[in-house]
């Protein structure tokens, strides 16, 4: 038998008249995507197995006896594929017509309207008018527990939800019951999805409006939402997410694909933890003076007076940061402390969960013990953890310090109202006021991560950027800008105009970040280990 040598790692085929070269083992569906052709599909999802049961991704392969499901048919050398031939289009129209036999035409009230694949596909190539005369079946609504509602009438039986719970969550609580036209998704247990840590992902991957979020139900239309790439701040895993906002409020959080961090998924703990970004009662203007002497001032006055006080400061400086603050904010906080005097304490506090919650079918994704996004970043920047696992205590030495006290981001909620009373100068930078901050000589309003640009370091040592999705209230400004201006004035430098400039100073002054540029981080992040070889 002749030796043909090793098989090539790539195959070349023709799709819709264009030659395409893809890695061996690529499906026809993905091969078509490389040339910008989207083949309609329902049951297929890149994070799940492919059952090839929805039958809408059928394409014509020359020489094959019948149309082939593109999600499971692998590309081969010399294939000639037609995704939009008369036969393929006729088959898709027929499948769509079958889906609409019982699907309710309730797009005006459906939460998925504007994001629904059935809506999109029917608009693109479905029949203009239905031919059914019999009444549609009615299954009604079922509460699956947790945050999930199921509308059986809308279900196209793609089984993505069942496969997610089986294959990724490894928590088989969903199944298909009945057969044929009577088939619906149902729960195995009375509790349903209650208590399942990752069940909210079934709503994300449902291609139609069969599974919806109770929290988001009738809250906003998809086309009214602005999408901003960001990072989940609920733990140190740093799942990549999108902030979906409207009317300057966060309406929901959605996972953003990053195969190195969270794949296609996020945990329900992080998904539900967003209302604090919409919380009223924000600090909106700089305040100067202690107790009854406190008054609102403009930024120019506040910073000029604070500069004079800091310039004349002597003795030890104690710095309290937060694992909720960005690398840029924490770095600038350290610069101010070092410019004023000797920093005798540089601490942060962060709550911890009792244990970690992994996603069994995707081992990279874990709801981490540390319930803050930048624990690792704070450590790299020289801050030490203080307090207990609840994030309380640990500031006893700072509370009675008689020198300069700088606090960024820590709400001091557990601290006695006498905190900082003996300090020669107490500066508090936060988003919300605190009884323990009443002794502060200056209370400076700073933005949350949702209102600014910056970066965090996750538990993998991965630097990840986030972008502003909300407008800051009143005169609130990013901490890196406020502290960067003070540090520049104290050191005779120039006030940074962007988070990128602060990061450049951070990269130059901190060995852990050496060699990493802000632009190189991009939307996917960069592991520091990779930068340092």
C-alpha cells in the first residue's frame, strides 16, 4: 500500500463559490462563518454538544445523497458546499413553517423580541403568510425556580438548556417530557432550578423566548439597551461580561465570551449582583471640613486646599485601599502616599465566601472565595489584606492614627464613628457616604467601575480592562484622575489625562506590570505570566 504521508492539518473546500481553507475537523457551519456566511441554527451552540436535531442548518454538499446538517458535517478537501441553494432554502422555509405551526405570534410582548433567532430567520427567508388553520397548542407558563420562567408555547425543542445542565453544570435538573408535538421541557424535581449556581445561563442560550429571566421580565426592549464590555466584580474570577444599560441604569449583566476565563458562561451570584450600581444616595460633590463645618466645594477649591494640607504633612501616612478599586486607582493612591511621607501601612479589605463553586463541565470557571475583582491586583501593588473573611475589622491601627489617613473605596461601614478622629488629615474617597467618614477633612466623590475605564487583575493573574457604561452622578470623577492630579502636583509632574497614562506610569514603576502596555490588554486581557515569559 502506498504511503501518502501524514495528513495535512488543513482542508480546502468551496463554499458558495468561494475557496476556503480551514483546520481539519472544522464543521461546515464554522467553515462558512470564516467567509462571513451565517448558516441558521438552533440546537447547535459552540459550548455544547451538537445533536443535529433542529434541521435548520442543512446545506447542500455536491455528491451527497441528501442535504447535510452543517453543525456536525466536517469539512473535507475538495467539497463543494451550497448554503443558499434552492434546495437548502426550500428546506429552511419548510422547517421554519413547522416551527410556526404552534409558536405564538406574541413578539410585541416577548422579552426575546429583537434578539430572537426565530424572529430573525423568519424575517430573512420565511413565508410571508402562514397556512395553518387549526388553533395553536397552548402550554402556558411554568416557573422553573430560581430566576427562570419557561413558556412552553414558544419552545422550539432545541434542548440547549437540557444539554447545558447535563454537560456543563453537571446538574441534570431539566429534561424533555412527552413526545412529538406534545414534547416540552420540564424539571426533574419539585425545587426545579432553585439553588442551581449557574442556571441563569439557560436563559442566555435559549434562541427564542421560551426561557426568560424573572428579574428582566418586561423591564426593557433589547433594541433600547446599550452594550458595554466589562468585567464582573462579584469575585476574583473576573468573568468577562457586558453591561446592558438604559436610562443610565444597569438593566442586566450578560456573559461575554472569553475562552481563557469564563467561556460562554457566568454564575448566578455575579449575574444578580448589579443593583448596587443603580443605588441612589451617591456622593456627588466634593466636601471639605469636619462635622458641622463640612460644606460642598468645587473640585478646584477642594484639590487646591488639599494640596496645601498634604504638602505640609509630616509623619506616617496610612493608606486604605479596596479590592473593588482599579489598578489605576490603587496605584495613584500609593503615589500620593509616597509623595507625602513614609507609608507605614498599605492595606485593603475583602470579604470571602466559605468555599468556591466550580462549574464542573468548564473547569476554568469558578465562583472564587474572594468576593471582589481586584484582590490580586491590590497584592501586586503592595497592599496587604486586613480584617477577617467577612471583610470586617483590621483597621484598628488606622482608626487611631494621628498622622495622615487616606481611604479609597472602603466604605468603612463596620467602623466606629470615631474612626480617624485623631488623624492630622483624613481624606476619604468613595461613591457613598459613611458614618465613619464624618471625621474626614475631605470627602471626594469617585466613580464606580461601571462609570470609568480601568483594569483589574483576576485570580489567574490576568489583567483585564473594563469600560464605562454609565454616566457618573454630579461631579464624581474616577479615583485615578483625582489622585493622579494630586500626585502630579506633589511631585511636580503632569496630571494624567486617561487611564492609559496612569497604567503607563504603573507599568514603569511596578515590576509585576513591566512590559505590558494598556492597548495590548484589549478586550480579552493578558496574563502577566505570558508577558514575563
